[in-house]
């Protein structure tokens, strides 16, 4: 992350006002919401213009809603576009070798700090990826840009860590609310995925940002970005029971898709293709699939409208389902920037419709409404992939206005989420973190745990003794009661172990006894960079109440000592502080 000096700062009086009054945070969230709405409208318009120019479709039409595309363009545009994207990625690897941080990782590990420049780069890459036909969703670009700008605004006002995280969540909430035409879903997207939980202090800023983002997006966007669902039949108790089965199938499908992305990425890595050729190959495959059905291209907005899906032949629907899943896996695994949110909505709606048709064919007496199961399948699959059960429930409610259908959706997403957690353990976002070596499973703030290091907790006033010193000499230097323990070092001043003073006085007189004979924890040490979690694990492993801190395992130079009691006390203090910050206590 860049140092604070590289960011613009608000005037000191204004910063003091914002920090003093909670209502000022709501005003900032409203401004961020308006900006986020503009970003969503502008990015959507940018992708639409690219589709018009590259694929020669009418202005106002959706690429994934076309019945056919010029075959040459279908293959050439995503292939060439992937090559251009790959060349850009190659340049960025040299210019910006560190990967960009998204809102979930920023709030989990970095206190809500994101790079403004990096967020703009990711947004532009997402626009290009979708604009050339890559089977990726724009939601990743929406939330990245909106949250990145929000993070910069928070830095300008020197917000506290808890408030900074809320502001980042406000940007994401506004972006999702505008993109889906669903303010409640946008707010709960922020609570579940970007903040990692709900707290009273975050309700007003997140809610205001979501509503503002929705209003601004739909005031400027040339096309409706929300979901269009025809009137559905009455939901019965039978539908509620079947919803649980759909949740199970959706979870298995979601896990397969997420593993498919990782598998394709790993397969390309083993081939050792030149970096620009990876997205070019992915674009070529998507282009070939588009010759069968253009609905595999871009985010899938045009194919998502359930009014159209309801009259689609079953065979065509099954084909679109299979090819869209493959196109999304190939696109993301090849390096196209974007997300799986929109794709999971389309795949889930098609899957739910296919499920209803298949079950009705086996059991004609059920007379299932495909539109009901399209909504249930859409929500259940997205919950598995994205990881937001309430988010998906509110999207269903805001799209249909049907409370009983939302109840069925809630049952499906609960089953889907639970099965996904049990069998897989991650959403798509946190799965990507896992592949990079991170262990976070949500946006809950664990960054402070990493910031609470051994170096910040250890004592530096340490006493050392050479391990070759006779016990009698040790007693002369350290009278009983002067110290409880002393660090033993060898002739090269490297750590050798810990000496308990009381133990030295408990030995019988023996002229041959040396300090090295009563050393403890010879192979157990801490290093300054360890965090509190790693330090506590080291205490447990060594069964020690205190451990020496060495500069590095190789050097062995002792720089401090840390007791388990002090480490646990500092952890409890910091944990309580962050708990109070998260719920708005002073």
C-alpha cells in the first residue's frame, strides 16, 4: 500500500468534524453512493459501446441476448482482445508487480485500505474483458472501483479503522444495488461479503449508500440493469420441500464451477504458455462456443431475463447451461478479469428451469412452475458461488415481490451454503485467496491480528549468560530472586536455550555442572515478525510460559523475550477494542 502522503487530505477542521459526529459518516456514504452509481452506469455504457463497435450489434441491445453473431467477429474479437489483455498484464507485472487488493481482502487484512490506481486498472481490465466478449461478470469491476474510490475518500478524512471498513463497504453496497436494481441486496452484499457481519453502527451508512447508488444508476443508465421476472405461480409446501433439493444440487454445481476455474488455471500454468497467449487461448475457446450460442459471451445480462428463458426449448436451455459454465471457467482461468456473480445467476436460473422440467416429466402430477424454480435455482447457485445467502434472498424478493417464493429461496440458499461450507469451505472470492496462500474465509477484520506482532509485544530488557559458565559462577551473577529466567547463548552470541534461576539454585554442588546442562526450550523460539496467533501456537507447541525472540532462525541473535500471559492479555485487549469499534461503542 502507498504511504498516506500520496493521498489527498481533507482540511484538518473538516477531518475533525467527521471524526466527531457519526452522522457525518452517513453524509460521506451518500456521496460515495452517488459516485458509485455513476461508475456503474459509466462502466455499463462503456461495455455496451465496445459491443456495438466490435460485434456490430444495435445500440441498446445485449450481446448475450443476440440470436447470432457474425462468425468472424465471434472468434476474432475475443481472441485478439485476449491477446491485448495479456500484453497489458505482462506490462503491469513489471510496472506493478504486487497484485491488486479487492474490497474483501482489504477489509479482512488491511483495515479497508485499497489502491485507487490499482482499482481503476482492475475496472478498466474488467470493462475490456467483458467488452471483447469474455464470459465474465462486471460486478467485480463495479465493486473494485466503487470501493477503491471510497477507500481513498476514507483516507482523505483519516477515518478510524472501523469507519474506513464501513466506507469501503458502502462503495460495494452502492455498486451492487445499482447493478441489480436491488438496494436491500446491495446492503446485505456489503454486510455479508465486504464487512463480514452486521453491526448497528454500519446500518445507516451502508443503507444510505445502497439506496443512493440504486437511484443514481437508474437515473443515468441507458438500460435496465436489474432482473426481469414474469409473474410466478403460487408457492406451495411442496415447492418449499423441493427447494432444499435444489439447494443441494446448486451447491454441488457451484463447487464444480469453482474447482473448474482452478483446474483450468493450473492446466495453463503447466503448459507454460507466454502470458499474453493465455487469455488469447481463452478468448478463442469462448469465440468457438459463441458460434453455437452467443449467450455464452460477456456477463449474460441479455440471457438472464427469465421471461425469455421461460420460452426457450429445453434442449437449447441445456446447451446454453453447459456452454456458459464452460465459457466462464475458461475465461476466468485464462486471465480475463471479472466475476462469477452474473454467470451464476444465469446458470442458476437455467438450471432451476431444467430441474422443474425434468421433475415434471417424471412426476406429471406435481405441475411445477418453471419460473418459480428458475428464481430458486438462480439464488441457490449464486449463494454457493458468491457466499451471500441473505443477499440472494433479497435479490429474489426485490425481483419478484413474492414473500412465499422468497421463503423457498431462503431454504434453498441455506442448504446450498451449508453444503458448500461442509464440502468445499470457500466462496469463489475466498477460494482465490486460498489458492494464493491466504487463509481468510470472509471479510471479518483479522488484519489487526497480523498487525499485533511479537516485535510489538516483546520485552527488550533481557539478561543473557554464556552456556559454558559453571553453575557456581551463574549463582554469583544472578542471586536468587534477581531474575526468574535468563537466556543462554553460546560463544557466538547465538541463542541456546532458557535457564530458570530457581533450577540453578536447586542443583547439588557439582564443580562440573555448567549452564548448558539446565537449558530449556533449545529449539523453540519466536521471531519479531510472528503475529499473535502464530506466537500462541508456538507457546502451545513448546508447552512454555515464555520464549526468547531471535532476529531470525539463521542468525540466532536474541532481541527480546515474550511471555504467554502478556501475549494473551494484549490479544484480549485488542479483541475487545475491535469488538467495541465494530458495534459503535465509544
